[in-house]
C-alpha cells in the first residue's frame, strides 16, 4: 500500500537500483511482475518506461506472464513518449500477436516508422514488428520496399541505417 507521496516498493526499485538489482527484485517478488506490467501501461513517468524496460529485460519469448496483457500493450502504444514506445515495442516483438491484433499493430508500427522526426531507436523497433508481421502475411511484403525508400531512411543515424539495411537484406 502507498500514500499519495510514497512510492511502491517496485517504483522505488525502478528509481534506485541498477538493472541487475531490478531483475533480482522481480525474481524474488513475482507479484511485482504484474505490477510492472500495469505500471508500464500507464503514463506515470519516469516509472512507466522504466517498468517496460525492466519487463523486456527479464521476460522470455512468448512469456506467459505477458500474454494476458498483449492487447493492453498494443492499445497503450499511442500517446507514449518515444522511449516508452520503444520499450513497449521491444516487448511486443518477443510475443506472438494473434490475428485479431496484427492488423492494428501493423498499422500502428507503420505510422511510427513513417514519423521521421521520432527517435531512430523507436522507428527501427516499429520496423522490426512490421517485418515480423509481413513474414506471416506475404501480401504485406510490398509495404516494406515502400517503407524503406530513401526519405524514410535518410534521417536515421549511420548505425540505425546499417541495421535497417541488414534487416532488409535478411528478407531477400
């Protein structure tokens, strides 16, 4: 329990520990994992993006603990700042997204990618999801060549440009 001015134990850990300590806390307090997911869905900064970062750091592929929240994570993407979006996208990338949410997530990620003023790290994580979904639905593959035209790539840092080129090369 907490009062208005007090942090929960998880919130305190998110602000006062290094990554190893945070992961250790989650491992010792499994109930904190659900709290971290719920917190990651909010706009309560700086805790929310840190909670998402921690979840990605201690989850496994298709994590059963995340699965019940996938819809909520997809729906929470809009309106988040770049760093928070990046961490939520990284979580979603590790999860199998069911057909009912793929179209919406695909469109959302295309929209993020097309915003050339967004942080490159957010954009590339959105592109990774676009490619992952397109691998399952080959009719979407034409979108990828359109999305990697020069005006979408030219604003990226050299490192991210190289990563995009590698992603595209892997698809051929």
